[in-house]
C-alpha cells in the first residue's frame, strides 16, 4: 500500500469533525443565549481552534518523509 492509499487515522478526523461542530454551534449559542451564549461561545471557539491545530501538528508529525 502506498502512502497515497493509506487512510487517515480516525482520531485526527474526529478532531476536525468536533471542531466544525463547535464552530457551527457557537453562533447559535449567541443568538439564543444572548450574553450568556457569548460566554459559552468563546471557550467552544477556542477549543475548536485548538483541536484543528492539534490535528495539523499530528498530521505533520506523522507525514511520510
């Protein structure tokens, strides 16, 4: 099996999916929650960003050389 045929492991894909869900829910929290939703949105947005950075680092560390 060549490098291009290898599937991406489940964990980095899961991080990307969770990040997208968090970023999608964050504006909804503000609309329905007002200022309290804004307080919930900030950690959700930050954690989504952290997950994608973690995924990018993981993929670059495990990239074939």
